[in-house]
């Protein structure tokens, strides 16, 4: 079966995020005074061939840990959804 996987990668707390800092400084000038605590990240979506959702999640977590996220600076959140038909 194929499962849809989604990995969100974000900087760990305390790691400098200059891109977010730049955007956050620009927000008031653009009329977004009510937006705070901005954080950047990356999003990956892919399909995993596996026997079960648990094994698909394990494979997606392995991919996130070994390739998509730098474990020193980043945290990865993995979600897996129902099998993809087709």
C-alpha cells in the first residue's frame, strides 16, 4: 500500500532564524501588527510504499532523521495519512 507522508522541519528553540526576524520586522509596516512569533521551516510531502501506517511512519521518520533535517539544529514532525489509491 502507498501512504501519504508529510514532514515539517523547523529550527529548534534558541537557534537563530534570521529569515523570520527580517519578516517579523517588516510586518507592522505592512499592517500586520497582530502577527507575532513567526518561524520559518520547510515542508516535504511524499508517498511511502509500506505494509502498514506504522511502518510507513517509521520509514518517513528515518528519511527525516537521515536526510531532511539537521538533528543538531532542527526538529522534524512526521504525519502519515491513509493509503493513497491508484
